[in-house]
């Protein structure tokens, strides 16, 4: 097992990335007040209403947020009181371990997952808790704060890759504060504050740096308890956070403060409510939560002792300090703290809900002089030592953003299209958001990708198991070590019978959810591992031993290859087939709300007898791909035969549900019959095309029907058409969530299926699922510009472009940071580039109808130049000789006159299918490089 101190190894793209244009208004650390922002007419494509995309001084995309959310009614979102305020818009700052949520109000909340996922510094003004990353400058007469108060002309906010920058100016002073997460795995944030004196006189100044100490744990227990009516999940979690004791110590040399805290327990009323809710669920299970069991030894729903937090002054000793937030803020509150009237009081005795970390720095500035103060905030999980962290970042704190930006510029896959500059920006941005969502789960000992969004921050669980598996797929092309970490995490969840838990909560607790008895979850694990091995050729991974965390036999281990076989046999024997020969649905088949919405009183029958056309269509492709991977590895000829037979059985059964226009969705049992006879559901259709369920003629007809019925809106295909199934009574409003919403996770497979048959439509659908197109179509909706949710409302909704706000699922409560919005865009980019891994190597069938574009990653590259020349590379982890089949549009293929492999002219072999076939070797550190040169490029 990889230990928690390991560092992910960065892979370089191997090609220079040219820095884009610079913008003059973004100042350096010593600059004075900036000029006015560009006019709205000059905004780059995809900026929307709330700001504009820019290129920062380090050559990376950033979003300049310009909205005055306090006074602008467009900033208002329909939010239940909770994690986000009605006018709060957030950006993610993170690295491979720590996540910070940066608010348009200027503060940041730090998320930490070891023990249990939580905020370490909640925003709770009632207890003088204002999150952190804010500060106050005073000269004794004038105060400036980096907490936004409603003057956008003097308060600039930049959402950057790895940082959040705020600059506030007055006539006399400027404070330029950047909160950044250093690239890598350290659990720290840097706060760098550049103060400039614009006055004509010397200034004697004090800066107070503030970070709060109140926990807000994303407790699933509190989510369940909230159904009793004693409070919302956030209210219950906030009460718990206030009920903690704190102990703060001063570091040697006045360098800073270190804090520990202990949760004192729930109130008797809350404990009684919890026990009553558990008894009620045991007696009367609902369609969502199953009976709640006591956690197994070594697991827990909530943690009582979060890791220590610290605040350190890096570049010089602190002048003064305090932990007494109540005394500091006094009657003036955050807008005008009373404590600015005098130096901090040095009080370290505060141990209740008003405890915070406050450091003061005194400085004298000449007229025109600037000075940068540097602070380090973080927490200490196992394996980290404070002095080592201080030493590391004390060296050159001013260079952290620059160095991190250099790493971010080289990290991940890159995709650029000359005719659409926003594509490059959005690809870089989505990779940042995806990678900065990594956290460390110390129960499993792995870095993981949590779906986040509403599910983590509101409901309080990590699920479903399928989600981290699909979110890690873009890392196949750039960071295979991250893929392995997510795969190990899920493999260690596999039970003795081959099933996989639906979701987890707390510290290693299987979430008590009805969907745990789902029919699709092992399919995603089989898909992800087969794709990983086929792409990277890492055959050794199949023989790696994995510890089973949910086995009935303590300490049981098994190899990856055996765990995959166990999952397959579970699908065949335990999930099995229904009366129509189709994969049984059980309690869930991807669509977590289907049975709860459409089954009604027939839920027990639908769970017992239901069948999923979706999962049969998916199984046809997944099992064939699994067999291809085993063939590559030279393993299990008998299992390969079983897989091919099973794929054929699912393919035949699903094919029998062709209505003449599309495939039915599912069978709910004899009482309710079929869904999807008169309404087109998108879920099974792309998998039917990919898995060979539909004939070529049926596939073309299906694509035309989907285009007519599902692709009428501006931002992507809807999940279902306007038919009888849409209007059936049940949860969710029409056009929202699983009643006709727009899902990136569904549309990534749609793009993939379209790419092989209708490249122009695939390219169009891929673009429609971007932030840029959403921002252009719905500029007044803040989410969907730089981050988003897992589903948007379609034209069938009263509020298209927004997200569902149904009482059963109030998605607007946290409509961003869902990884589907970022990962699916990246993975489907590989599909419009036409990349498919095979036993022999690689098939390429680009579906990008543009004259010049570049797809670049450490694993695979594909480049088309304007003169019709194609070139690329393949660099798997294992040396070997690989065969590439490259299929081009006929007009381009006719112009190809020469082939090259590793810089040497190669035979120009053309297959009966029209594809070009090339073969050549790769070695460790040396990719197989290829080129197909057209008449124009050959002549030049």
C-alpha cells in the first residue's frame, strides 16, 4: 500500500506550452491601484454575467469575478439556509490533499478528509467565526479588510488555478492578498499579503491575519436526523461544531499558534432523536435510507478529534497574537473589529466556540513602498511534522504561486482548437478542478476523488462508487498513479460476494442506503481497470494484492485479477437475469431516483423483478473490453470465453427491446410493465451503440431520433423526451434531475457513441456540454461558468439551465464542485479525438471537423495541422511493439501520401476498412511516434 506521505509523480507533456496574452490590469505585488476593467463587450467567449475569463500573469486561465453580489439581484440563488448563502459564489483552491472553498465574500473554508470529511474553519458569525484567509490593515485611523463589503470598484477578486486573489484599495493603501495551495500533497495554504503605501507620508501599520477554528463536519447522521424536524443538516452540524473544546499553544519565537480541538458530544435531545430515527428506519425502511447499523470496529460516523491546525508567520515573528475572537471583533463585528483599536491582547485562554487563530504583524512603510507578509495555515495529519512544513515554505514563500503555476502548466492532458480558443482554456481549467479535488482517505490509505457537490457538502456521503471510477478516467492520459490510487480504494471495498457498496460516509462506514443493493456498480470497476491496463499496459497491477476492508474474513487479501473475476461472477450469478433475459435492476442501475419516482407502491415488486436494459447494454461493452484486457495479459482463456458469452447474452436480450425507434428503458414488473415504450430515455442508447446492441442501420436511426427528441436545447441532450413517462406523478419536476434533466455523465457516453457514426454531431454535443456554451446560453446563472453540478434543467423545465430545486433534492443548495461537470468534459474529449485502446495498441478515428487542433498528453498525442498532416505518439508504461489503426475522413485519407514511424518512412498500409495501419516500438521514456503526411505537408 502506498503510504500517505507519498508524492504523486508529475509527468511532463513533453512539448512547450506557449504562454498566452498578458493583461495589464492585473498588478504585480508592488503595483498601485489597477485601471478600470475591460468593457463587457470585450469579454472572452463563455464569461457570462458575473465576470470574465482572463490569462493571469503566469500564463494560466483565471476568472475575474466582478459582480457586486450584495446589491446585484442577479447574484441571488434559491438556497436553503446552510453551507452557502443566498448570494455566495465559490471557487475551489486545492492540491492533492487540501481543498479550500473561496467565497466571493473574501473568506475561505478549508476542507480536510482524514478521520471524516469536514470544514476546519466554518463560517458562523454568531460565534465570531468568519472562516479564514481574511485580514485587516489599520494605521489607527483608516481600516482596510479583505472581507468583501460591497464595493467592486475598489475590491478585485481573481479565481485562479491554485489560488484566490483579492485586492482592496483606498486612497492611501492597497492590500493585495493571495491564498494559494502549493502544488503537491502538503496539507497547507499560503496567505501572502502585499501592502503598499500610496500616501505622501510614512505609515506605521498593523496587519491582523485571521483563521477560525470551528468545525463543520459533513455528518450523514445529521442529514438523517434533519428529517425529524429538529433542524437542517447544516444547523445540526453547526451546533456540533460549537460544542467543542479548544487548546491553543504559542510556537517558539512568536512564530505562530497551533490548535487542537475535541468534540464534546451531541445533546441528549439529538441523541434521542438519532436513536428514534434508527428505530423508525428499522421498522419502516424508506426508498432511500436502509436500516442504520452500528459502525464496525475501526470505523465511525463522526470524528471527535480533528487534526491540529496551525497559523505561522513565515517571513518574520508575529508582533502580537490572540485566540479570543469575541474580544477582537467586539461590538463592531467583522466590518469594524473593536480589536483594531489596540494590539492583539495575547490571550490564549479562549477554549470555546469563539476560539480563533489571530496573528498581528507591525510594519512601517515609506511613501510608495510595498512589503509582502507571508503566513502558513494548515493541519497536521499523520506523517506530517510542523517544523518540516515551516522550513519548506520559509525558503521562498513569494515564489510558491509561480512555482505551482509552472507545475500546473505542465500537468494533465491538453486539448486546443485554433478556431475555438476557449477549448484550451476549459481543458486546462477542468483538469485543475479535477486534480485539486483529490483528498486523502486515511481509512483506505489512498488518495481519492469524491464526487463532492451536493452529495458531500449537503448530504454528507461519498457516493456512488461508480463516480470516482469514471472521474479518474482522464488521469489515464497524464497521471496513472492517481488512477491506481482510486482503483485500489474501490477494489478494497469489494465484498466477499463481489458486490461493491453504493457509498461511504464518515471514516470507513458503508452508508446505509437502499441503493447499496444496486446492479451496476461492479461494472464500473471492471470498466475502469480494463481501460487502465489496456491504456498503460501495466500488467503488473493485475497481480497486486489488495486488502479487503469489508470481508467477513478479517485481513483477507486477494489479487486485482481475482477481485475482477469475483465482480464478474457477482454480476452473472447474484445480479443475474430477469424473465426477459435482461440484467436485473435490483434497487438501482445508475439512475438512483428511478424506482423512487416511477415504482411507487409497486416498489418491492420492481426491486425483485425489475430489469435494466441500460445495464445489459453496458454489460455487452464492458465484458467484451474485459476480455480484450485479459487477452492482452495472456490470462484466463476460460474466463475470456465466459465474458464473450455473457456479453453476447446481454447484447441479444437488450436488442430484443428495440421499439422501432429506440431501446426501452427498463421493466418494472408485471404491475407497472415497461418504461421507455413511448418516451425516449437516453441512458441505454449510447451503450447500445457502443456495445453492438443496435445494428448499423438502427444506430443511425437512433441517432436521428435522439437528435430530434433530446437535443433541442442549447446545452446538451436531455435525459428523456417529452412523453408519458415524463408526466407520471412522482418526485422531481419535469425537465429536472432524473425526470428529463441534462447530465454530463450521460452525455459523455453519448459523445463517445456519436463519434463513431456522426462526427459532426459528436463535436457539437461535446461543445454543448461545456461551461463556455452554458455561460453563453444562460449568462445570468453563476454556476455553470467555472464549475457546475451533476445535472442541469432542460427546456422541459420551468427554469432551463439552472439545476433542480425539488424538495426531495434541492440541488441549488450546492450547485458547484461536482466532478461530473469537470471529468466528463475531459474524458469525452478523448473520444472526439477518436482514441480507443486495443490489445494490439491503439485505434484512432478523430471526430473533430476542424482544420487544426492538438490533443496532447504524456500517454497519447494526436495533432492535426491545417495542411492535413496528422501526427502523434503513444507512450505506455511497458515497452513493446504496438499497432495503430488510424481512420480518417475519406477526403483527408485520399490526400495521405507518406507514413512515418519513429522518424523513419514506413509502409503506407491501408486496410479494407479504409484505416491506415502502422506498427512500431516504444521504450521506457521513449514514445512510439507516428505521422501521416498529406500531399501538402509532404511537399512542404
